[in-house]
């Protein structure tokens, strides 16, 4: 049995593909939503045209006890509260974070938060380039499964691989979670560049210099450089910075066009930009791209001002 907490787009998509491997329990925080999904066999809020296979049971309320792995598919800024509320039932099992970001309150990533709140659990993270809809439709997708415990990581890799979802394994949880967190920040910047009509050359420059910052920051936090070059870093950066399916990219586009954006949409990069900048300052790291994007998100700068700031920096070696 697989347990997935969080019945948003990603939790539901994972449930749909993992149902090919056996029974899946999908936990939603809203009891009414859980009952509606269980009865109608569809997540009308997030994936309205994807039927839920028979093997999925949607529940709410108390989590099932046991040592079965649990996938955590809620937004990053809600993960700490969820873990605190449920740490007794989450117990000593593998907890696989499926969220991307850095917690504003603590400066920790998902696996750090798990370790801090559920000391007995085995933290892992599932991350990489994948839109929920693609996974749910059974389109070919490859992700990174990171777990510091190599034996548990191998077991998770086997149990979470499906005929269309291929998982690669690493023990570098820090590198994997930082790739997913940081690429969302850069995607907001790329959306803003495109929304403001600054051109694809400017976007390529921002992606590349943003990637250099991802490396710099991740290296300072102990990540392995190879991880950043893999699916969870470079792979997800490419997807999110170039696709209108991405909410971070679309949010950036709206900033670039000076348009309003629906505040109910999950945009992980907005809070993460502030968390990353605070951490970078504490570590005395030079992160001009992150600085400029954070200033856009907080409304301190407009796109033209942020771009002037980046272009007028002293010339340097690449
Ligand atoms: N969508 C995608 O394509 C992908 C998303 N991800 C990551 O997955 C994570 C979740 O995103 P996604 O599913 O898309 O987001 P959605 O906005 O689609 O859904 C978020 C879900 O989290 C639930 N939720 C909100 N607050 C809490 C809380 N305090 N406790 C428990 N559950 C809560 C929401 O419940 P309610 O409906 O009641 O508000 C909703 O079911 C993000 O970190 C995202 O980066 C990763 C890869 C792909
Ligand atoms: O993480 C994702 C793709 O890998 C989804 O991106 P958004 O959260 O920007 O929609």
C-alpha cells in the first residue's frame, strides 16, 4: 500500500500512476473534498478530466498507522505545520517529500524539516521535471529519488517506479531538494523576462547565470555538483523556465506584463526566493539573480529596474 498526503494536482497525479503498482490511499485535508473525490472518482478541483483508478481510496482525518512509506505532496510552506500535526502517526516510516522549496520560517528544505519534526522517520525526496498532468496522463517522465539511507532509497526507487515513471536514485538529499527549490525562483525570473518582452536571449542568459547561482548556493550547503546537473536541477530548470504549464513561469509572466495573478495558485518560488536570499546573505554568497527576482516578487523593483541592476554590475570572468 502507498500512502500519499496532499490531494492537490501532484498528489493526485502520483496516486493515479502508482495505482498501477497496488492500492493507494490518498489523504486530503478537507473531509468534504475527500468524500467528493471518493464518490465521483475524479479530483474536480485540480485534475478534472483524469479518472481515478479503482485502486485509489481517498480519505481524510486521522492518518493510517504503520510503517508503510508516506509521500508528502503539499505546498512547501505548509509542510512544517502538517508534520507537527501528524508526527505521532507518521512515526518511523520513510517520509518522501514531493514538495519543492525552502521553508521561510526555518530556512530548511523538506528533508531537513522532516528530520527536525519527525526524528524517527527516514527522510527522502522525489523531485525533478514533471508536470502533474503529464504524469497522470501516463506520459513518459523521469524523476530523482533521493534518500541518504541507500538501502531504503533502493526500496523506494523500486516501489515508486511505474511503467511510465522512471526513477533515478541518489543519496544526495541536499542537492536534490535544492535543485527543485531554486529552479522555481529562476523560472519566475524567466517568466518575467518573457512577459516583459525582453526576448529569448535574455531568458537563456538568466537561466545560465541562475544555474551558476544554484551551483554556488548548493555547494555552500554541502550538495554534490553532479546532482545539480541532473534531473532535479538542470532538468527541472529547463522544463520550468520554458513552459507555460508552469505556475512559477506564468506568475513571472504576469509580473512582466504588470498583470494581477490568482493568489490561490501554488507558486512555490515566491516564498522560496525570500528564504534563499536570507540564507545566501547569512552565508555571504553573491546571488544577484536571486536578489533581483526577490525584489520583483516583493514589489521593490519593476522588471526594467531589476534588469538594469543586473546589467550594470561590474564586468567579471564567467
Ligand atoms: N503540480 C505539479 O505539476 C507539480 C507539483 N510539485 C510540487 O508539489 C507540491 C504540491 O503542489 P501541487 O499539488 O501542484 O499543489 P496544488 O495547489 O495543486 O495542491 C496543493 C494541495 O495541498 C493541500 N494543502 C494545502 N495546505 C495544506 C496543509 N496545511 N496541510 C495539508 N495539505 C494542504 C491543498 O488542499 P486544499 O485543496 O484543501 O487547498 C491541495 O490539495 C509543490 O511543492 C509543488 O512544487 C512537484 C512536481 C510537479
Ligand atoms: O515542478 C514543476 C515541474 O517540474 C511544476 O512547476 P510549477 O510548480 O511551476 O507549476
